[in-house]
């Protein structure tokens, strides 16, 4: 199972790079081997529960029945789903979504497909891409764990998840 998932995930990335850059056969093989090595190292190390930010997991568990929760990430979707499943936290989310679909498109699809009122949707994120996604889709944003976001927004910044009141949005 892992080999099949590694293969499909790596192949998508591999072909993306192959089509983007001219490389020798040796360089292509080397790139694919490096991708496989990285993927295996990541999967071996990311399934350790102690690497989770426990205050975030506690926040999710506390609000699980109150709010619909989704994951939107720039990381590979197959890898994310394997990781969340391995950590036993996949059941906390309605769906876990990632690349190759851009985050902006994932957020837009969510609002339209589920008929959510944009005034009642909040994205909690830690990257400029998260911030750009909410601006393009006209939803509220909570910035977490990234001081660079503070320069872009006067909206809510999350210092500590236990202190987050998701109902108090600007």
C-alpha cells in the first residue's frame, strides 16, 4: 500500500518537474530517487503523535461537533491523507485537501459546493497562501504562527489556540 501511494505521489511531482526543466536521463533518475527518499523519510517521521501541536488538536476536538472542519494545504493531498490517517486524526475533518489543486480553488469549491455563507466561514492559516485564499474568496481569516501575516492583515491573529474564540471575528 505504501509503495503504491509513494509511487503515485512521487510520479505526479516527478512528471511536473520533468515537463518544466530540461534534464539528462541521469538527472531525472536522480531527482526521482531523491523524491522517493524524501517521501519515505517524511512518512517515517511524521507519524509520531508527539510532533503534533497538541493545543491545536485539543481545539479541534473541543469544537468538532460545533463546526464543520476541513483541511486545505499546499502539501500533497495523498501524503496529507496518509499522514492524518496514520496519526488517527483524519476523522476530525470532513475532508482533507491538498495539491495539486491550488488552495484558492479548494476554498472557492468548498463555499460553492456546500453553500456556506461566506460570513460564517473562517480559515485558520499560517501562510501567505492562506491569506491570499481568503482574500480571493471573501472569507474571514485567523493568522497562526507566522509574524509575516501580521504585516498583511489587521484581522485576527492567533497566539494560542485555547484562547481562540472563533465566534469573534472582525
